[in-house]
C-alpha cells in the first residue's frame, strides 16, 4: 500500500467525481386524510408529491456529464433520478442504458467541465493488489473512503437489490475486503494509479470484509455502444427456456442435467417467438440447447450470458439435443427490440 500522503492525494482527486444518485417518485400524500369503511368520499382527491424513495452512488467519467452506476440503483423505470455532485450542484439525470446482465447503468447530465475519473484496465489486476473504494454510504455519509486489497477474481454470486430485493446472477466479479456498505453501490473501486478498475455492487450479509465490484471493462463495452448507437444493442435468439440442473433433470426424467430446455411459460407466451432467429432456424419446443459456440450451458454460464458475447447480427452454433440425438444448428442473431 502506498504511503498515507499518496492515498490522500488519490482520494482528493476522486471524491469530487463521486456523486449521489437520488431516486424520487410521485406518491400519494396521505397526511390530513382519514378513511372510514363507509361514508362519502373526500371532497378533494389526495395530492401527489415528489418523494425520495432511495439513493445510491455513482461517478463521473467525462467532463461533459457521463456517469456510471449500477443497474439496480436506477432499475425503476417509473422513478426520476437526480445526480448530486455537491449540496449546491444537482442535475436531473437521463438513464441512457441499463444492463441487467452486468448490473451496469449509464446516466447523462447536462453541463460541462465536470470533474471525472479515468478508467483503468480490469484485465490487468492481481490478487493482493491494493484498492480504494469510494461511495456515499447509506445515502447520507458522503465521500466515504475505505481501503483494502483484491481478495479474489472471477467470482460468481446471486445478488439481491437493496431496493426491491430482485435477484441477479452476476459473474466475473472482483472480490475485495475494502468495506462496501449499503448506498455505496455504483461507486468506484480505484487502483493506486488513481484509475477506476471496478464498480462497487454487492456485499455478503453476515460476513466481514467480503465485497464485490463489477470489472470496469464491462462498462467500457457498454459505453462504446451507447456513444455509437445511442443505446445498448442486445442479441436476440427468441426462445424461452429454463436452465437444467441435477434436481430439475431428475424430477422431469430428462437425459441430461445441464443445458437450456426450450419450454413455454405455463400461461404465458409461446416457447419460440414468431419471426425470431430461433423459429427461422427450426428450433422446437422441448429441444435442449447443450452448448453455444462450444461453451457448455450451466447455471453459472447461462445461454443469455454466452449470447451477449456474440453480438447482434453474428452467427452462432448451437448443439441441440432432440429426441436423444445431438444436432448442430447455425443461427444468425437478431437485435432485441
């Protein structure tokens, strides 16, 4: 670890670029009303008022107002978001992109000459390397700084949002013992060169000093697409499926305990979308997709995650199990609308 004076210098440079994301929604104002089981309705309807419902962290990555944070921080599409740089600097934020697979979101605020952090290379990190985590803990303790080391690489976890308890499967994460608290989600994990190598995303409840960050190279790829196309482009195969495991295979007497079983929802849409790449290639309900581009499909390596690496308009090769026979099918992926 560098000397205290060197760490202080890095933190002084980082803190002005670390922001708070404030989440607000129009909610019914209930004060002053009394509701009874029967009787006339109130003469006036309850008023709506803008109410803060949550918050998280983020950081500026350009002087013209691009911001990185976590998808689960800005996951509510009906909410409004404000970026708070300081008590006197607050800006309405536009969510340009949400990537639930990597838990990354890209925001934009209008203005220029903002302080910002430079992005490093998360492919060039090592176990034991010193890091600094910065964020706004609990949504109120601004510029909370913690130091530690990289404790693990390529971690796979199931994370639950602190706002709505939705589950996300995240892979390839950086594990660190630098303290990451609720509200720190979306803040930067910084190396001793002062560059961002990760985006803080999750902690393990009930454990000490086990936190996780999304490799910043994931965000670089999303950022490139947003700047080029104005949105994230996602490949679309057009199948609904469940990932098989030993338990599912045994309960349903299936011949394999891995892969993606193409099957419709009980009362939902069909298993294969009409007009999709899957339909054009002749995929059928109850086919089991064993591999995609040579990668075995498992709970830790889902079909969706493999498809993201392929890209829009790219050809993929699927190994299918149909009626106890394995077949290979080549498919050109469409863009998800």
